[in-house]
């Protein structure tokens, strides 16, 4: 539980103070400032009486208990303050609910009065606001993102039922899983567009030309809903372990409807899922990432990544950090290749190879290749025969040919003589990148550079005209 208290005022709000220690999941929301311990003037008293007046009656009782059990050294403990943060209690919204905004201001905010900052809006601020504040600070230091304002959206009240409230607000339409306590994402998005964003941009130096929306689980689902529901409201979206299974793939259906009538989609979308997520989240995130990429929109950028070794909540730290880099790539003071194309497609796969003899008839070489994850991979595949002779291999296949079949037995790629491929220059560059030994110009070795969608593939190496001999079949991942 994170205990918040009123701290020194900054630009119109209150700072966040407290300590966080998770004893269960999900953690509760911060204590409402109206019920937290409030500071009182120091009248010059000393010892425990001064501390008790400063912290109020409730904290006095706690400190007395601590002092009695732990001794005088315990009196030196003070709450941790998250600097440059404010709490803003808003009046009841159009949907009848009361919300609180947590505001995180960049370190230069007070010293750069003429500067406007892009804004990151994060759902489930009671859980993730602190994480986003720390992560944006680290990325700013590294030049990966510009300084920005972080806005965490939370519910007001002493002890709000966060589970019920977020399910109501963050889900688009009815799903039998949740029943009637769901399905009001459109109303909530209206509150964000018509109340939260104007409030932030009227009270802070927020740049209205660049906004980012992020969320996890239901929050990730909501981010994807917002991308298609209110075009242009945000410039980029971060969806960490999104619940895209909702309503049997409703978001995927929305994207298909959009693609029928639109060729452009001027936004950036970053998605992650955890290796330990449920199969429903893993499968729907992978599928949607592939679907939206195949739509071929102009002005659109997307990436997706599996966060290995994590579960549904543990994935948030890496997911948001990588998502922020991707979302802010166009504004990065010191851009990194890892923040854009190729960044979401990296994996432990580097190379696989097998050597064997190609004989007569059906005695061909067959290798299996599986592309896993949510993204396609650029793959260099080679069937080497003459190239082996130069390495001292006896009885090398004089003229190999290769064919790559997908799981439906369709030909994904094929080649006979690699020098005849229109992409011969790209094949040479890819071979150098992955460290493959060079093939002699004009040799009868076979090679192809191809982009393969996730799925299972079969590589077949045969001898042209019934040729026989020893061959080497190789596959390398090539980073763009």
C-alpha cells in the first residue's frame, strides 16, 4: 500500500510522499490526501511532542507504538518524497465518477518557463504512476526521450473499489466474463478527451501536439480502443499485456473495419506480452500485431515484443520502458536504433545449420524452421555445395537448389544460383552482418533473403538435374 500525504505545494497541487511495500496483489490505491497525515506548524517543541504535532493524531499513535518497540532510532524515519509531483482532485466528471490526477513534472519545469512539454497519460495511476515517473527520468538522462509531463489517472475516495471501477471504465462493450459491470470505455475516453486533457493543458505547460496514452492489461485494451475510437487524440500508444481477448477479439475486428476504408494511420503503437502471460493474452497480442502490420498503413509504425521470464504484472517495468522509447522515437534528443524498426523483432535466434548428403530421388535434405513471437523475421537461408569444396569438403553437391515451404505447403521462397537473385547485393550484405562465410561470385550455391511471418517452415535442398553430394543448409536471422 502506498501512503500519500500532503507535501509542499509546487505549481498548483500537492506532492506525493510515502513508502510502497507490496503485501498482496493488486495493491490498493494511494490514501486520499484528505485522510492522509497533514503537516502542522512547528512551534519549536522538541522530542516526540514536536513530531506528533507535525504528523497528526493518527501518526502520533503509530509513532508512539514504534518508539516503544524500536527505541529512539525509529524517530529518525521520515516518508520518502517523490519530487516534482502533485495531486489534483477533480470535480465529478460527466460520467458521474470522481477522479484524481497524479502529475509528474520534468526537472526543468520550474527553470524553463517558456517551454512546453509532451504528455504521457497512464491509466491505473494508483499502481503505475511512480513507475512511469522514474522510467521517464532515466530515459531523459540517456537522451532516449524528451522531457515530458506524466499524468496518472486514478479514482478519488478513501478506499475506492479499483477492480470494479477500472473494469467498468477500461473495457469496450459487454463481455460475459465481466457481466454488466463493464463496457464503458467510450464514456471514459470522452472524460479524458473533454475533461482531463483540457485540464492538464490549461493548468500546465503541456504541448498539445504530442500526447502518449499507455496502460497495462485492461489499460492496454483501453489504449488500443482509443487508437481507433478517437483518431488523432494521441500520437502514440503503449499497450502492456493488453486484454485483447475481450469480446472475442473486438479490437481486431475494429482494426479490420478501419482498414477497409483507410489506407493511412498516422500513429505509433507498441505492444508487449509476458512469457508467463495467459495464452489468451499471448495469442491475441501476437495475432493483432501481425494483423495490423499486414494492413500496410502509411504514416504508421508499430512494434511488439515478448518480455521473457516475466508474468502479467512483472512485465510492466520493461514493457513501459521500451514502449516509452518507441512512442517518443520521433522526438528523441539522441535517437537509438533500438527504439524503432528491428527493435521489437530481436530474439535469441541467431543461426541454425545442418550438413548432409543429397542423394537420388527423394533423398533430399530437409530442415525445419519455426519463426516464433509476434513479429516477422528477416532470414538468410543458404544451400551451399560448391562453397564447401573451397573449405576442403570432399564430394560437395555441385549445384544445389533450395525451396522454402510454409505450413500450408505454399512456396515462400526459392533459389537456384544465388548470383542470379535480384537481391544479390542485399544477400552479400546480410552474409557479412551475420558472419556467414562468403560465397564465390557466380558460384552455383543457392541463397535467398526473405521476410517470414511467424509460423512453421520447411527448407528443402535438392540437386539440380539429379546432382548428388554433400550440402550445407543454413538459416540466419538478419536484423534490419
